[in-house]
C-alpha cells in the first residue's frame, strides 16, 4: 500500500479490538468522512476503509501485528505470483483447410506459424485423419508463453476445402450430389474424379428413385479409410424440374412416363440394386468423437483447464 498508516489509530480502536469494535468504529468514521456527506474527506474515508478491511482479515491483521505493512505487502505479492502460476495463457486457434485428396491419402501436412508476442514459432507435421474434419485438435502447452503463467495450447481446426472438391464428407463416406436436367435423365453418362486420382464413368437412366425422387448410387469401399473401416462413395442424382415447360412435348411425355413407372417402386418391391443411402451408409467410425482431441508430448489425453485472456487467431503458413 502506498499510504503507510496505523489502522488501529485511524479507526480509534485498541489492538485487542473485536470484529464488532472494528465495524462500529468504521460506521462512525464513514458518517463523518464519507465524501458524499457535508464536510466529508475522501482521503480519510479511503484510509478508514483500508483499515477496516485489514483488521477484519485475520491473516493480514496477524501479519501487520508482526511486521507492519511490509509483511502484508510481501504476503500479497506472493499470493498474486502463485495465482498467476496457476493460470494458463489463452489458446491460439489455427484454421487449416485440406483437400479431399489429402484426406483420402492421409497425407502429412507441415504447419508453421509465428505466435503472438515473444512466444516464438509453432511447428509440427500433422498426419490428416478423416476424424479430424470439422473438429478441433488441441496440442497442449505449445502456444503463447508468459512469465509466471502456464504455456497455452494450440488448437488446430481442420476443415475440408470446399472450393476445391464437389464432394462432401459424412463419417468415412464421400458424397457427391449432382443436379441433372430431366432430358439428361432419359440416358446419362457422368464422369467422376475420384480423390484417388482415378476417373470413373457412370451411365444410366432415371430408375429406382428413393422416396424423394432422387437416384442413389452406392459404391462400397470407395470412400475414406479410418482404422479398419472403409467408407463408401455415394452419388446422389437430383432431378431438376425447373425447365420442364421448355422441353418438347414428346420428351415431356417420355419423362412423365419414366417418372410414373419409376415411382411405383416401394421398399417392399424395389430390387436389391437400388440401395438407399439411409440403410446402407457406413456408420460413423468409432475413432471419431465429437469435440476436441487433445495431444501432448507423450500422446496422452488431457484437459484444457483454466486459461487467461481470449483465444487468438493465427493464419497457417
């Protein structure tokens, strides 16, 4: 404290005073010195307030009786230092976009960023796993560092670069939705750029639609791999009904007949080749869980714990 004064003298109490004595003395002093009252004195009121707080705190009062204000201040500084050592620096959030090809191959992606302040750099080689997509990967104690604080974490948010692939990821399945005109549905050939690098050609016509009128083509073991499981490639062809009036009447009649005949199929009569996505889609792999996966130097799981400050965003170079 900057003002060195005797709290007993300020409140006019003896060294053997009780808590009640201190409370009564402060009430009397506040009626006299409160700055909102006529003739009040803000400086003396602050001194009375500090004196009351010290004398009602048993530990600080004992320290003052033994060593004066110096002992109290030393104790306060030690408490503040201990408290800061138990606090964790704010995390650094990294946003990492990967291509479907990188996910399919399970590539290793180098990450290198400059951390805020004087915390240096964060660098690691991250092996991409399908279970990371859409989740946060927490690397403990590799982020912001500050004296007397626990080093913060780095949280890597791994997302699919949607601008570079038409596919979606669902668990280990890769899903491609294609809008197709009704004229093309009479007979179509589609080229599919698979993330393996192979180009596949799919031919067919409008038949065996699902309950929404879409054609679902299911190709097992052509999806992503995770652990011992491999997902499927699922192609969903969606009829575009917007330009029906612009087609020749003959084509419209052919399409209408095709739609009517196809939609007579029910779950009981549909052939085994018409596999519905909701029935055969691979389940979410066991290794993929919600939330944040946590890594440390030993590969063990840990908790983020308390932190100091706000999360910091860093671009990945």
